[in-house]
């Protein structure tokens, strides 16, 4: 199918009704029906990762702290609805029995409303929820499964909030924290920032990011040596989810947002 027709069909599919979750796509890789053709994907990706059915190569994955800020320009009403109703269960992108709805609702409210207030904005819990259902939940679960069958696996959280944060700057998102795609501004040269006022810290973060990603591509290890720029050894995931927090400093940590990530491990295992 020509790409233009595929995009048009995707837009038509999206316009046909309401959708759970934040970001939605008309067509994505999915388990194909059996028939008189060769199936490209014949089982869930969760099962494939759990069984180690993937290429065993060095693997890097991560997320930005506030991925959910992406919804401010795309679907602000979604944020407003979650923020005003303080209800999350109807947005879960999983198929569950109606009899489970109340219990799931309690779990979600416990995690997002009774947990630590992570940021100053009043709708922080809505941003956290959208961060998790669209990005962190799936990324964390996939990385955890891959690490059980493969090594080395490197995980990161990008939290730096500077003048090269790509999506926030190009979409004029005036919120604290690193949005979806903001790490890309420190990896790829972009004409958008040719006249930007770049601080010395911005330059340092950019040099660190480009160095670590280049090292990973060349050696399968993002930090083969420590120096004045790369000040911390990026340790791979082992029995615990070790990860590198990338801010104005580099810091090794373990188990990001444990209550939130544990919830999605349970949800993916049961419903995916």
C-alpha cells in the first residue's frame, strides 16, 4: 500500500471513535491472524520477549522523566479530564473484565493520588499517568524482560531541563521537566536551535549524550572509560533495574518509580 494511502487510512481509523490512553495510532505491528499466508508476528511481543525470542545484542533503552507533557499540545482535554475527575481506569489501554474495574481504579488512585507529589503543577498526577501508559510502563517492562534473557542491557532516565530540550522548545511547553523527545536535542543537530542561547551546562549534557551514544554504537558499552566528561560508569541492568539518571550530573540509581513500574509489570503480565 502506498504510504499516503496508509496514512489516510490510519487517520480515518482514528476518527472512528474514542480511544483509551494518550497517544494513539491507526496501524501498529500486531499479532496477525492465521491463514494461507506466512505470519510475520504470530504471538504477543510480551511472550516473545519473555521467551528470549529476539536478537541477542547489546541493548539500550530509556525514557524522559515527564513524557506525558507531550499531550499538552496534542490533547490538552485528555489531561484536563484526568485532572478534574481524578479517574484513571477508563484510560487504561488494556482489556479487562468489568468486574475488575473497581479494584483497578483503587490501585491506580493509590499509585497516582496518594504517592509522592513529584512536581509542582496541580495536574502532576495526570502527567505521570500519561507518561506511564504511553511510555515508561511499556519501556520498563520490555527492558526488564530483555535483561532476563540478554546482556548487556543499559537503561536511562533523561531528566535534564535545558535550552536544547527538543519537544518542549519546539512546542512551547512551559512546564518543568523533560518531555518526550527532549533527549534528542542533545544527540542530533537541529536547525531549530541554531540561534538558541546555549549554556555551558547545555553543552556539557550534549557532549555527554553524544559521547555515550557513540561509544555504545562502537563498543556496545556507553562508558568504556571515565574522564572529565563521562564522570560515572553506566552499569548494566542485572537482578535489579540499574539505570543512569542523566541530569546536569550523571548518577547511577536503581528501580525508578517503583510503585508505578510495579503496577505496569502486573498489568502487562495479566492483560497484554
